[in-house]
C-alpha cells in the first residue's frame, strides 16, 4: 500500500507537471484537464471487471487449496516434538 508521504509526493509531482504543461502548452493542458474525467468514466467498467475476476480467481484458488490446508493442519497436529 502507499504510504501517506508517497501519496503526497505523487500528488505534488502531478500538480507540478500539470502546471509546467499549462505554462508551455495551455490548450493541451486544458484539454487534458477536461478529458481526464471522461476517460476515467470510460475505463471504469474495466476496473469493475478486474475486481470481479480477481475475486473469482481468489475463490478458485481457495477452493483448490482447501484440501491441502485441511490435510496439512491434521498432519501438523500429529507431529511429536522430542526435546
């Protein structure tokens, strides 16, 4: 996960890059500012599909690994430690 300082640095870097773009080519900067929410909305269904597939793969993984977890837990309980 992102640390709070990394998020703040990333936000500051993005702001400075946008301001630099605004100074050098202001029509492109304004177009980017307007197009960003539209592109984000267009890509939102793909993000939802990614979340669904991640959940499905995790479910399949847990179903496949369940017998190994159950059998492994039983074997671990039977181990005798000689000290």
